[in-house]
């Protein structure tokens, strides 16, 4: 299990995949990201998507209706096999699933010290511009989910069908990064072509 989680971390070390991560960091509406690591019979997934893609808004869920929408979305995201449909022959079952809504502030809390120093330098040289930028981003939220599955027959993981797009009408695209024993590869899965062929990965 620890090895699988480390494989997901290794995704960020692949230069060819770094741009995909930066694109998500830019918070592009309609575009989410799914990292997948397969290690033996264990399949781990990490999912991110802008709040607007999932619930249709990014402001704080203050009203009862908004809170209900967020709760429903979290419950839906906690059922990965309903969103990312795997071949029945792979015999995959969920062993762990968690989902939550994160705010822009949550990400800032985890920033590295040197990033904070760069941030301060930027304030000194362009305080006004940065203030406006932060004002624009203040309402940004992102859904984050992590899954661990056990697949009795991993060699049957030949494709993923993204029912995700049928579930969330505002989602247009997912940047998918897959790492297996054969290496790492990046894909773009779009709403009008929601099936990802994984045969080259196994």
C-alpha cells in the first residue's frame, strides 16, 4: 500500500506530466484531474476538480440548498466505481474512499516556506495587482477525492469508462495521469469521448 501511494507521488516527478499539474493549478473551469497508480492488485486514484464543475458554483456554501448540493456531491464522489467504470473482469472493489470540498485557503495553508517568501516578494513589487488577483480567487473551491481499490485481475484493466461526465454536466475534460510497472503516461479524456484505452499500460 505504501508503495502505491509513493507511485502517485512519483507522478509529479515526471517532466512530461508536470504541465498537466500546472494546468489544474490554474483552476480552469470544466477541467479536472485524475491520477492513477497501479501496483500489483492495488489501484489508487486521486481526483481534483473545480467546485463549479461539480456543484455549479464556487462561493461558500452558505445557504441550506448550497450545503445540500455539496453534501450530495461528496457522497457521489465517494463512490468511485459509479464514476470511473472499470471492466467487470478486473474484479475491482473499493477498500477506501474519501471526498471533500477544499477552499483556496486550504491550499495556501500547505504552501512551502520558499513559496511564501516568493509570495512576499511579489507583494513588494506588485501589491495592487496581487490584491486584485486574490480577490478574484477568494471564492475558488475544489473537490478532492482519494480512492484505493483492490483488483483481483489487474491484467483486465484495459479501459476506464467515465460516467463522471454524465453525472456532472459542467465537467468537460479530465487530465488523467497513469503510472504502472510499464511506466507513466498522460491522457486527456473529454466529454464526447469518455472511454480511456489502457491496453498500452499493461
